[in-house]
C-alpha cells in the first residue's frame, strides 16, 4: 500500500495562529482527502484535495478556515487558520491507492494539534 | 447525504471468543464499505473492505458481511487476542471511495484476558 507521511506529527499552537500540515505520499495517487478527528470522536471529511484546482469542501468546512493546496499527485497541504481551542483535533491525510486495486483508501498517522 | 450508524459503542469479550460489530447505512447508492482499526496514538489502519458486488469476504480471523437489501454490514473477529483491543470504525462511500468516506462513530473493543 501507499506510504503516507504527515508533518508535523504533533504540535501545540497558540490561539489565533495558523498551522500548515503537510502530506507526502510515496507514489502518485489520484485522490487525496483531509479528515478531522476531534478528541474521542469519529472521522469527518473536511475536503477533497484536487490536483491543480481548488479543493472540494464538505458542508461545514470553508476555504478561508482550511485552505488546501495540492500542487502534484504526491503532495498536499492543509492549513488550519486563526486557530481556537475547538480546532484541537487530529488531522488526517487519506489517499486512494490504485497500486493494488481501485478504491482502497488508506490513512496517514495523523497530525495531532492542541490549541492553547 | 450518507449516514452510518455503528453498534455497539463498547464491546468487551473474553480472549478467544468472537466479536461482532454492526453498521447500517442510509444511502442505497453506497458501494464501498471499509473497516479500520485505530490504536491509541495512531492513524486508522485498513483491516478489511467489501464492495457492493460481494456478500462476504474473509481474511484469516476477520470477516465482513454485507446485506444490501437491509443496508447493513458487519465485522466478525474470531479467536480474539489481546492485540485486537482498539477502536474499530466502519465507513461507507457512494463513489467506491473516490467520493470520500462517511464513518460510523466507532466501537471500542476490549479483549479481556
């Protein structure tokens, strides 16, 4: 399966600041996604990162708060802007891996953000 | 949109017994149903998945069944071991995964020695 690396793995952030999370995949993938997992909760899709165009956001998530870039088929970034304590979550990068078969979805280890 | 319900929220079984986790989904167009295991401090790990053209799939001690008519699918773990203790999530997608996943709320599986 594709190897997904996220940076940072953990961070403590000050209220009002912004942080950019990087996701690097070791092979080209068509689909990349960003999810949020609030403490003790399930995973919620934030957006689909589209290569060379604007990301597609799910209801409740907006580009101003969560700008996403995807310059190529192996890399994406998610920025969490103007952070508040409610943004304390695990942010997960996910990809569709075509190396084995279509439509198999894998996740990175996540970026654990705490906002103080 | 899709809604996925997962039960139970917590499941405690004796080591060596079987565990069953059940999920229902709302969108009849869903066609991809993966299961993930998440250990403390780690990302979700894909353990098995099933597509809508198959009713059952097995991989060693893990099996998944799908009933499209009733819109439910289940995870079965046999001969449970202490390392099976984790949170398990079911998910569903209408686009074979390419549309993103809708997750259940998770089941905390506890294997009692």
